[in-house]
């Protein structure tokens, strides 16, 4: 009697390959950032301690919002992704984050990157709402990548001091 080999779930294989690719990317990304503060060539942005803490809390919430958006997209909940993006990252979130108070402590280039992120988040919200009808996930992910590109640009160019 010939025994058949069990079939490996191709979805599982794809997940493993994606995970491996992510680890490689993270390793390369980590290698591109300086290890010591004295080697850090990013622009140091000085803020009063309270404003620095507030800004860091906002950025952690932005990261959490990106996670929630990705999870919503993975579940096909495009409208939920759109709502999270607009309320937590988009242009309508500026008052909730105290953006007008924080902006005065940021160099103009940092302000511009932040504004670009908020605008991209609002554009993503519209694309995600459209994807709720069209199911065009690649287009939604492309719009979301514009949001995270602003985050990457800001963190690559600036650091809070």
C-alpha cells in the first residue's frame, strides 16, 4: 500500500514566506538606523517634557490605529478601516491630538510630513469606503502605504529630544 504524503496548506506556506520576508525587512531596516544616540544624524527636536510625552503618546496611538486599520482590512471591514483612519489619523483628528499646540515646537519640515500623513489618512479613508463596494484591496493597501510612508519619513528624519 502506497502512503500519500499529507498536503501542506499553501496558505500556511505563504504565511511563513511572508513572515520570513518581514523578518529580513526588519533586519535590514534595523541595520540602517544608528545604534548609538551620538551617531544619530536625525534632526533633534527639542520640546518641553509635557509636550514630548504628549507627542510620543500620539505617535503610539497612530501606530495602534495603523494596526487596527490593517486588522479591519484583513477581515474585509473596509468601512471600519475608513472610520478608524479618519477619526484617529485623518484631518478630522487634528483637534483631538492637540496638533495646533504641538506644531509650534516642530520644524517646518516635520510639520509638513505630519500634515502629509494626516491628509494621506483622510484620502485612505475615502479609498477604503470605495473598497467596501469594489472589494479593491490592493488599491486600499496602496493608499494605506502612503500613510505609513509619512510615518517612516518622519521617524527617519527627526527625533524628539
